[in-house]
């Protein structure tokens, strides 16, 4: 007569193993789903907007306190002298489905809800994960800056400093100096002198290459492991019982 005790013991051990594996899997999935959005940034992750206090917002810790203070003073003086206002935002990572352009649009509309409020405003937004930049200006500011200078600010002023070793501090300082000049009615000082040997595409990351994909791969991997291990363990225990 076949001894069923080993099989019963194997079944009991297998049930315990499956419970333990599923608990671990659920924990991993929960951490993956909670941790990823926690480091992303959307409008509601930014400080409450105060026109008198908020000039530079850096949730990415990319700009030194000294340079933030310098930019703040420069922008306050510009506003006092010309009525034109400049604000800069640096974030570490965008919310899922967001782009730097869509976030810039959202911030601009939220901070300045109508055309009158937007008229003398300029906003520059940088995402340090992808190194993408967006600039938005109201009607009066656009007339002073112009489409060509606005694009050059993104590509040549901020873009050059990022390509040249992710120099975020210098990128913001150079962009700030250039914006202050043109918004004050002065001649555009132009972008920094560029070295043609710098690799233009080297530091820019495509959206599909960010760590969102890595998180998905890890979750799928744990799902596969959680399926295979209990099955393999079951056959191993059954084999011991025979």
C-alpha cells in the first residue's frame, strides 16, 4: 500500500511555499507601483504659486542655493524695472504620460489663468531625467523674445550646457542672463560659444529608455519566477514522496 504521508507533507509544504511566494510578489508589485510615481513630478508636486516669492523652483536639486538666490534677485529686479517676469522650474522626472511641453503648458495656465495675467510672463521648464526643455511666454513677452531667440534658448543656451556635461547651474544662469537682456530691450547676447566636438545626442534620453521600462521588466520577471518556483517545488516534493 502506498504511503501517502510524504505526499501530504509535500502538499502542506507546497501550500505554505505558495502563500509565502504570493505574499512576496504582492509586496514587490505594491512597491513598484508606489515608488515609481513617488519620484515623478506633476503640477501638484510643485510649491503653491506665490508671485512675490516663487521665481526658481528646483525639485530636482539641480541648481545650487547660491545660484537660485542669484536668479531670484535678477528676476525680481527685472520685474521691478520692466514689468516683465521670468520664472524657471527644474524637475527630476515627469508624471507618467506627461511631457515637458505639456507640463509647461499646465504650469503656465495654472499660474497665469488668463491672457492678461500671461502677457508679461516667461516660464522655462527643465526635466533633468530626459534633459528636455520647454519655454512659454505671454503675448507681450513673446514680442520681445521672438520665436527664433526662444528656440535658441532651448537648443543653444540650455541645450549646450546640458550637452557639455549636464551643467544645469550654468544653463539656468546663461538662460536667465539672455532672457533679462532681451526682455529689457537690449541686444540679444546670443548663446555661449559652442564647441563642435561635443556629442549633441549623448545626454538626451528618449521616453521609452527611462526607468519606467525597467520597472515593468522587474515586475514581469517576478511574476514569472512566482509561477515557475511553486511548480518546480511541487514536482520536487512529489518526486521525494515516490
